[in-house]
C-alpha cells in the first residue's frame, strides 16, 4: 500500500551498480555520493580500530581521508576508472577494495 502512495514499485527497483551510477547520475551528484561512501568507510574504520584497541585510534581513518582528499581530482579519476572497469559491482564494494589496498584493515 505504501508503494502506491509514494509511487514506488518493487518491480521497478534497480541495483545501484557502478555502471548505473556512471550512466545515470550527474557528475555533481556522483561526487557527493562517492564522498558519502568515503565518509562512511572512514568512520567505520575509526570505530573498528577504536573498539579493537580500547581507545581512540585515528590512523586508519586518516589514511582513508588522505587517500581521497589529498588530491580529489586524481581520486575521482581513479574511482571513475574503477566504476567503468567494473560496472556490475556496487560502488561501496569498489571503494572499500581500493581503500583496503592503500590502507590495509
């Protein structure tokens, strides 16, 4: 019933794959979307490291921020290349993989 009210139908739902993001999302929105994923991954890393250590640990989170924000033009180029190379994957999966290669776990 709620789907009828808001105009959403599960039969029309689509996976937000990297290919769909590159094809359908304008560049400005895509940048905000990617930045949101990066922020979420950085905070998740901070929480994981802090819980494991029993005290605040920011090195992993800083690594993620440095990887992305030190040169955002180069970062977006790398990310968009990965999205185009692996269009069937979810953007968060691709970003997590790229970050893990740079910042371990």
